[in-house]
């Protein structure tokens, strides 16, 4: 059911976007509930018209792991046009309510299975030359520790509260790959013949291990799919990604990625998201396992 506040948003946006010929004035708006930060609607116009997505950015969003950057999303969607990786951008508009993107609607369901297809999708993204102007993602264990400490500092904690990190450091890779920045199951759409990615509001340039870690994160899988990947599914993903150097690097960096996501889940719990506590437990278990594996690698 549409709330009075949402009805007011739709009315204001319809007036502005229709007056600029960005959408038909008689468009029908249906709220899409996949996103957790911004307002997103599927809109349909007259019979036979293209189905669109209108995404209104929350100007006050403040997320320590997933920044909300409409300019970067528009920049990446333009760069990816025609590659079969993302929806087609139609308009980038600044409205009275905030920045707004309008792009083609992808018909399909969110990813649920077939980790090999997810790995192939991310590998394709990482081989695209990124557009200029994107943020740089953390690279190496030191920068991941710094980001983790910053997240913990938001609610009075520190790295000392995460005693399970290995002491060995991993140097920066210097990689400059295009990263989605939030490749969770809800942002992968199965369009039938291929998977595609939506919600590009926090893309980055950097180490592909960043995207790999976010996809494999138990907390992220639980949040969007309801369960963590099994060991078999995880191995299938890693095998299909098919880049030995990157996968070896991820194996060494995994403890720091899990620690960062654990800190993020703890921050979410502090914000009142009750389910985040269970996700934190799953991520902590993965941290312990990754730390044990990392020590094995270091002595092999």
C-alpha cells in the first residue's frame, strides 16, 4: 500500500519529470523494495511503452561501507551501455527532492543460485576499463583495517574489539579494475540468458577482491538470499572466477574483509536493525575460519 508520504513524492516527481519529457505524465508507479537506501519505482506508461525505473536518491544517506553517489552511477551506466552488464541509462535529473536517475527496467528475478554465473558476471565487470572520477576502494590489509576501525569508531569500538585478525599484512595490489561495489544477490538480476547488475550507486576502482569478498560474505548472502553460501557453492564461485592470482590474493585478504563486514553488521545493529546481530555472528564465524586458512597458507 502506498503511504501518504510516498504519494506526495510520486506526485512531485511526476510533475517535474513529466514536464521535462522524462516520463509520461500518466505513468503508473510501483515501489520496488530491493534497495535499502534510496526510493526506487518501476513505472509503466501507455500500452506498448518501455518499462522504466525511477531512482530518487536519499540526500541524507550516510553509510560507512556503501556510499551513495548518483553521479558515479550515471557515469558507470553510460560507460557500460551496450555491454550487457547493466540497465540503459535514460536520464540523470536533479529534482527538488534530490538527484534522480531514470533507466531501463530489467525483467527478471534476483540471483538465487548458480554461483558460476555470478563469478562470470563479476569477472566480466572487472575486465572493463573504468570511467574516470570514481572513488578508490581500499587496497591491502592496512587500508581495510583503517576502514574497519572507522566503522567501529562510529559506535565507540576499536580494532581491539576484533581480536581474531591475523598479524600478517597484505600489501596493496595497485589494481585499477572497475568494481560494482555492492554485488549482493539482490543487485544481480537473472534476465534469462544472462545475469546483469543494478544499483551501481557505489562503484569504485581497485582490487577485484573487493567485489569477490562482498559477494561471498555470509552476512550479505543472508541479508538478500536468506542463507549463506555453502562451501560447495563458494568453491564453485571461486573456480568459475578463473583468475589464480586474484583468488590467491583474496585467500590471504579474506580475514580483513570478513572483519570489515562484521564491523558493518555491528554498526547496523547499533542503528536498530535487529537481524544484523545474527548476520554478525555468521560473519564472525567466517572470520575465524578465514584466519585459520590464512595461517595455513602462510606456513605452506
